[in-house]
C-alpha cells in the first residue's frame, strides 16, 4: 500500500471519529483526571509518531498511552479543538481537549506526557517544550493540482483562489467560499481584529494554509478545506473589476464552433437565464451560449455580463466551462424587431395569433430529426426544439446531426408555433446530446412538443410496415409510441425496460384535445434496453396493496406483484381487486374469465391514472376461489370517501332517471339530498329496464373522478351486472313522472290556447323595438346635426374675429420688428418691446386655434404614413412631462389621406389632454390598425377603408355627466386652457371625412379613437409645402442684397396700417414698393408699369378684400399681361382653398397673417433671388 493511499485512509478514519470524540470529551464524568485515575498506562510503549494513534483499535483509543512527539505545529485552533502536527513531511490531525496545551502555528515542539486519543491532547497531561519558536517551511504549490488529495492532505500549501462569498462566523473564524479550478473549496481565516475584518469578497487572493480533505457520510464525495493561521496568510491579487483574466479580445458567440475545444475565450452579452452556482445563458448579436460557472452571485435577467471560460460542446449546445463572469452594466433586454426572433424559446413563447402573423426568424441549432420524403424537420438550440417546415421542391431535406443557421418566418402547426423555412446555412455537424428525461405526464401537456427528450418505460409490442417501425411502450402515466425508420427491426422481449430518445410530439383528436405521446426516433441505437424482461413474472416478492402508495412515491419504473380478491372484471381491459379494506384497478389485456371472489396472483407496472394508483400491462393467474365479496354500505353519499375508491359498495335510494345508451345504461339515484350516477356496460343479453320512481339498492365499484390537477371532485358507481340492481319497492301509481306527464298535457293545451297571444305579443314587441331603434338613430342624427350647426355658427363668428385679429397682429408684430431694428433703443425699451412680442405670439397662437376650429382650414391632404407623424407630434407634446408613450404598429398598415400639420395639431391636443389627466405620470398607449367599414357602421362614415388610431391613457377618467360636452367649443373642466382643444380636434377630423370617438371610465382612464380615410397612393418625393410663420417675431436684420436692390414689388392690402408696415420692411432690404388697396387698383398699377417700361418683379397680394377684388381674381387678370411674374399670397383666413394649396392657384409662396418683418423679408428676398439675372432691375 502506497504512503499516499495510507494517508488518505488515516484521514478518513480520523474525520469519521471526530464527532464521537467531541461527544465523549463533553460527556459527564469523562474528565481528564477521572480518566487518569481509571486508566493505568503501565506496560504500553510511548507514542512517538502521530500517525500510529490512528492505527489503534477503538478499544485502545479509550486507554491512556505514553506520548513523546516532536514536530512542527502546522495549525492549531483551540476553540474548535483542531490541531495538526507535521513529522518528516507527513501531516497528522490530533484532537485537542477542552483545556488544550499552549501551542502556536509554526513552532517546532516536543510533546511529552500521555494522551487518551478519544479525549484529546490535554494541558495537564502533556508538557510542551518549544525547540524553535518559528521553523520556516516551504509550502507545496497547489495551483493546478487542488484535487490531489493524497499528496496535499494535512500539508501546508499555497494556492490562488477567487472568493465568491465571505461570512463572519465568530471572533475566531471567517468562512470563505472559494472557487479553485472550478471546484468549491472552504477557507477558514482567524481575524486579527474581529471588529475590523478585511473584505475579500469577489476578489482574487493567494492563500497559505493547511490543506484538509474529508469524505461525506456516504464516502462518495469529498470536500476540501483550507485552514489559514491568520490574515497575514491571505494576500489580495485583484478583483473582478481589475483582474487580468478579462484582459483579452471579445469573441462573438457565433464563432465558438470554429474555436478549438478547451480554448479559453471571453464572450460578452445579455443574460437570458441564470441558475446561481450552476449556469447562466447569455446572448449577443450573433448567437447564444451556455456558461457553466459555480459562482454564487445572482445576475438579473437582462443584465450585460462578460464571461471567461473554456470552449466545450454538449450535444447541440456550445458551452463555456470553468467560467468566471462579471457584470458590466444593467440594460433592458430589448430585441431588435427588424432582426427577427433569434431563439427557439422566443418563438415558442409567441401566442398563436402572433406566430400566424409571419414574424421573421433567424436561429441556429442541431437537426434532431429529419427524413427523406418529408416536408419538415426538427431543430434544437440551447433553449429548446421546434418544427421547421419547408418546400421540398426548392430545399433539400437536411441530414441528421447537421448544425444549421435557419432563416424564415413563424407559422402555426396544430397547437404550437413553428417555422416556415426560407433559407439555411450549413455550419457543420454535431453529435446528439443525451435527451432530457421526461415523464408521460410532462409530455402529454404539449410543453415538450418538438424537444429532444428521453422517456423510459416497459416495451409492450412492436409493429412493422416495410422499413417503418412502431414501438409501443408503457409508462406509469400512459402509453408512448416510438416511430422509427430502419431496415433493421428493433428486437426486445415484451416487458423489457427500455429508454427511448427522440423528438417529442403530443398527438390530439379532432377537437384539439391531447390524447397521446409519440417520439420521432432518428436511429435504432436511440433505443436502449436497460433491463430485460424477467423470465418468470411471478418470481417477485409479493407487496401489499396498502404499501403500493409508498412505493409509487419514488416515481420509479417498477413492476410489482400482488395477491388479491377479484371484485369485477372487464375482459381484455381491466380487473378490480381488493385486499382487506383497500381496492386497486389492474389494466390488463388478458381475456381469461374471472368471477367475483376469485383469488389471483397479479404482476403489473406500477403507475397512475389521474390521482389513482393502478397496475398497467398486468398479467395474472388464478389461485383459488373464495366467498363472494361483501359490499360496504354507503350511508353518507354526500361525503366523498377516497378510502373507498375501487371498493365494492352498496347504496339505497330512489331511481329518478334511466338513460339507455348504445353501449351502456346510466342510472340516476337520489339518496337523501345527493344524486348518484351509476353506469352498467351492455355486455350481456339480460335486459336492464328498472322503473323510474322505484326504491332500489345498487351494488357496484366506487370510482372517484379526478380533475386535471388530480383532485377528486365526485364519484360514480360502476355496476357489474343487472343483478347489482335490487328493486326494494315498486313505484307508486301516481308517480312524479306521471304527474309530470299529466301536467305536460294540460300545459300543451294551455299553450295551444295562448299560442296566438304569444305570437301577437312577439309581433308587437318586434315592431316596438324597430320603432325605438329608428327613434334612437334619428335622435343621434339630430344631435350630430345640431352639434355641426352649433360648431358652424360659432366657427363663422370665430373665423371673422380671427381674421380681424390677424390683421391687427400683423400691424403690431410688423411694427415691433421695425422698432427692434432701431439700434438707438435703450435696454429697458427693448425689454418692454420683447414683452409685447411674447404677448403678440400668444395672441397669434390663439387666433390660429380659432381659425382651425372655425373652419379647420382647407386640409392639404396627401398620402402619408400615420405612425411617423403621429409619433413625432406626440413626442413633441410629451417633452418635459412624466408621461411616456408606447406604440403598437402592425405590419402592413395602410397610408392615410390627411393634412399632416392639421392631424399633428389634433394629436398634440389629445396628448396634452392625456398629460393633464395623469399629473403624476403614467403610460399613454397609441395603437394603429386597419379597418374596413360598411355603410353607416361607424358615426355615419362613408363605407370604405380607414386607419384607426387609438390613444388610451390611465388617468382619472371623465365623469359621465361631462362626457357628452367635451367636444363643445369653450367648454373645459380645468382652470387653465381655452376650451378649444377637443373642439378643434373634432373639427379637423370632420373636415378629413373621418371621425373621433371617446370612451372613459372614472378611475380607469380615457380612450380616444380616431379614424382617417386610407389610400393606396404613396407620398410623392417632392411635395410642395406651404411657407409657415411658426417662429416668434424677430427684429428685422436683413440688409439689401444684390437681387433685391432696386427690385419693384406691387403690394395689395386693404389695411393702410399693414401697407405702411410692409413698405417700411421691404424698403429696408432695398425694394421699391407700390401699395394699393384692392385688385382693380393693382391691375391698373401693373398695366401702367409695363407701359412705362418699369415692370414689377414680384406681387404681394392679400387674398380677401371686403367689397372689392381679392388677390386670386387679381392674379388671374395680371397673368394675362405677364404669365411669369411671381406672386405671394397673404391672408388672415385659413379656410380658403387657395391657402391650403397655393401652388395649384398660381402662387409661388404664401405668408399667413400675422407675419413678422423678418419672415416677410426672407420670403421676398428668396423669390427675387430665383429670378433670372437682370430681371430685378
């Protein structure tokens, strides 16, 4: 025997006795001096080698022995009574007594005296002589060899480790959870100051410590402990944040298959799953990988981490072993929708409508099953397996074991999402991993569909048709069918225990209910016989039926033998037996006839049916005949009795119904307040026709019915034969049924008498309902007409007011621009003028809202994409608020025909309303969808296609009494606001031939639904946009340019003050201006200028002149004189079609009142610069 093996043996003996020794040391009457008095060491030789103590017999260890030891103290812990001494390079453990001698690690000592090994080394029995206060020692290097227990046991070692966790135990012990070479190790350190303990957690350290290993109580596993004398034996090398372990280039996960096995790499990605101390699954933009690490740190889902480990392969899974990881930052796990789904688990989590929408897919995995001539195969990645469907005319079926990159779209097959293949990339080949063990109960749920699994069971039979093989296997929960194509038949004795690997498929019936489990087996060697069928089934020990429940708790595949009495048999299907007061159902295919009272010896597979224990595939033999079994009288049928399941019982009551079916008879019995159902199979020629109302006694098998959770919910009686129905009393002549029949006849006559009354009343009710519906429709239409008339009358008034205000604001804003251009103004004057500017800007915003509400402006409707401009408008309104918006945009959304600016204003008004409803923040859900409306279906919209936009907030909601008035102008429930926001939205939607609806519940929020007409047209690349004046008024800073100097502009405006402002503005940029009041005067001036040879280069025309010729009519006449002269239209109205589409009416630009000096000058200068050279002079 080698010395290393001997040391391990001694160490195991030592640690096995350690607990017992401590108990003996603390036991009453076991004091050291009492032992000295009781034991005489005379005649025994002195112990000079500590190893020899562990060679003593248990009886000898209870005796006192002389002691003369010399060696180096490796480690001493008087608190926990641990002591190691090293002699000639061999370390040995000795236990210390409660009063331990004075020892210190590093000393070389001589111990003289005596010892009782079971009591430990005591101070009053040993004299300590210190030969050397500190004897230097060279520790063994344990790096790379931490598992060499035979060499390192009880020796001083040095090793590098990662501290995963640190725990303060007491003033003398700090426990360190270490990771060394991917193995958990426990470290113990004595703190120098218990009140100031260093923090070594999540740091790399170098330890000098005593190495100790021990076996678990079953001697099957070992644990390693390192005992450090003090803090000075622990030195910090670094931490996760600054460790050089992570100083290497990052490898994309998709490149791991190209790396050599065992190569150490660094990957970075997002955590998708984590089991602390076992593994984490992470993903980057290229793929996913399983990282196996015993680090106990918990990482949140979605955190970004980086990991260093060695490349390895587990079947279809690429893994990193012996890994360390660290978190870099926490980010939400957001998938790039345009990149598509990139894992099988992500596809399997889709709902069926989502999967049917054809979402893009890009996954990589191993082909676990394929077959030539089929139109699908199965693919498995790290997260699971899935079916991939393809067109065999364009794509060749891939081979088994291929590692493929698959691109396609999602689809639905049966009850599970699957993939429609578009293209594949061959990444090489891999071997199948061991299938994950599942049970029939797990497989029948459908959750394992498409997964590579293994199921164990007893083979029942095999069937063949050409090269196709069907292997029928019985499991405790039910039957599993293996489907295999192989030229070689699978041969195994029926009843053999097999393990079958394959792709799981749950099969269902026409109603979609899952009824069975099939495994698609790729190879014949995927089926392994684990245990051959017994030669003699009856050569098994007999179990009691009561003991089967305890035996079934192990869920092991077990064949058991019982001896019991027959209660009932359905030949070829089932046998019900009982032993003492316990019943059991046996599922058997045997056809032999058994009678109640027969004693049988039965052997079957222990299993479950719902919550009931059964024996499956049972074989039995008859042993003898006993008396007929006596039933248990059921006196309280209203209380379920699980102990009576599969027992023979009897119950007495009144028969209230008999239902004759093709294969059975169902009887309903009333016993007290309880209704009991009993069934009798039609397997005999004896008639079964008991009279309803009779008092009967039924005898049958008590059967509990279980729900899907295996909870019993009711019971039924299974009658064995017509003899189980004993009539105790015939029904009375005047029975309930006959009374009901008489009442039915009288009722029929009454119905004939009152039939015409019922028909008449139905006719009246129908006509009344039609009249009421017509009145309701008419009321809604009248309310809509009244609302439109009210809005129209208010709109005319508001439009006139807004037009006059725009003219006045043009004068104010224009003069402000001229005044601010004066460099001689003092700072206080400029400040006052700026305040006037802000007031004018607010007034301009209000007049624009009035104009939009009044007539909505003639919308410039173009085909646009609704999500783009709705999102932009909503985000502008949400800026700076605590409300966030979420958008749901389906694929294939139609374009809308709308005025982008007006709809943007409507969206902003609705978003502002939502912000006010959620002052503390919240979510605003904006959804889009296509909708086709029939004539008159929605708010009297024209039938056709519409895009529906829904804005739903989670605010306080609108009170029911307020809801009908929210679209009325100047109506508001808030302290601030003009009351025009929702009225403006209503006006805009109506002018777009659309609609708006509102639904609100107090405390739940408000939902606005907008509908806009859809179009197939697309937005032209260059669509003319009107010139706007959204900027606040600014001072005139333009200087005369070459293009404007000396240019002549004809201004037409009926307001003298506006003429004055425009003339002053344009003269400052070097333009000569002629101002007139109406179109007739403008025509005269233009004609005169042409005759004089001084033509105008630009026209600035007011669109509307009360009582005179407006700008549009004047331009038509002027263009007859000069078709090329550019023109700018201006107006305080926005409802005129010219303002909505000015280019179509011959104008080159538009400035809407009120405008400021800088904007007006910029428009004029821009148009003059576009003239050919020399045209402006």
